[in-house]
C-alpha cells in the first residue's frame, strides 16, 4: 500500500510537468526537406538508434535497470513496452509544440528515474505490478528528453510525421539492441543461478544508482 501511495504522490508531479507552459517551436531541418523520403527515413532511424547506442548512456542504464530485477524475456518486454508507449506519447506531443518543459527540469528527473529503478532493484528485489505504472510515468519524462535531443537536429516540414516515427523506430531498435546484449551477457547464462541477485543484480544496481545520483547532482547544480 505504501508503494501505491508513492505513485499517487508522484502522479501530480508528472501532470505538473506535462502542463508546463515552457514551450518552444520545433527546429526545422531544411536540409532534409529536399531529400527523398527513403533517405529521410533511413536518416532518422539511424539518428534514433544513435541516441540510444552509443550516445544515450543514461537511457542504456535505465533499460539495464529494468532488466536486472527479473531477467526473463517476458517481464523485460512488458516493462519495455510500458516505457515505449509512454515515451512515444510525449515525444509526439513535444514535437508538436504541445508540451516541452525545459531540459533543466527534464534531465535531472531522468537521472532520478534511473536511480529510483536501480534502488528498487536493490531493496525490493522482485517485480511488483505497480512498477509498470512507475515505468510508464518515467517513460513520459524520458520521451521529453528524446524530444529535446531531436529538436537540436530538427524535423523537415514536408515529412514531419514520417521523420518522427522513423526516429522513434530507431530509438526502439536501440533499446532492443541493449536488451539483447544484456540478455546474451547475463540473462541467458546466469539468470537461473541462486546467486544471480546477490552477485549480479545488486552490485550492478548499486553501480547504476551511484552513477545516476552523480548525474542528478551534476544536472541540478552544475548544468
């Protein structure tokens, strides 16, 4: 019940972010407006993938944190699906200039979300149903981060939705690549070992939580 109450307290905070009036018009990528549509698709898929691998270390650590608590494929896919649906929603909304809070707000919260999930792996130790709700809420925040990054490159006006969807597909490919690599390195061989949680899940979660805590401090006070 305490965890459910924490969700109730967290939800208004997310809604406050979504109602932020700190909006800006998305950047126009004029160079891509003259490219054939197949080139645009390939470019934005590659851009989305690159935003995760290798550039998105914070998003990589978040996905790894989702994996560690229960390295079976089904729970990982279900968590990733909640995350995907959520970040797709805010990616579209922010790219259409409906909501885009400042990166000075979003980036620290992304770091906090990573630390939270990693600490949950340490202290909870098993996948609870309410975790899917939290992952969805965190996904809304990460989607705003994706949109801020995409705004630096811009979108062509004549293939706006094609470019946006292509970027999101690239992001998904990047996340799938991270999940596949972690499963091959950890899940396939060690997930059924009785020492998995003690020797792998907890130590890696401690490292991730420490990095995310450092990022939070850095992004709040030094960015």
